[in-house]
C-alpha cells in the first residue's frame, strides 16, 4: 500500500488516488509508480526539456498531456502538466495495450 505524502517542495500531484488504486491491482507497478511519484513531486519543471532530464522517454502528445513509461514499457501514465500552476493531473494509468486503445489521447 502506498503511504507517501501528497505534497513535497515541488509540484502538487492531483488524483493521487489513481496511483494507489492501480498499485493495488498491479503490484508489480507499485515500486515504479512510487519512484515516478517521488521524483515528480520534488521537481519544479518548466518545460518538456526539464522533464526529459528525469524521464528521458517521456512524450508530449499535445494539449498539455505527457506520456510516461512505467516499469520499462509495461505501463503508461498520462498526465496533464500545468507548469505555471505547478500541478500534475494524472489522467490515466494502464497497461501498454490499454493505452493503445485510447482513441484521442488529447482528450482524456
């Protein structure tokens, strides 16, 4: 079970519950998600280049949405990142095949 504070000195991660719920169903994703959360919550990113310094495989897919590979490429996490507001909104966590079924990633 995830027991990490939702707030650090960096960005605020909104919809933290999605990480908890996904980790309960996919135990092998817990450690990689915990790592993603730990790194992300301490950052003060201002651009995609800043994110790539921490997660070099991140992709920007438009409409403020960024796709992170979790546990190699087993899982995907899609987040809206508001650089000005210093917030990360988790919109989707799923398997790679579930991600591939999303028709319009820019609207989730």
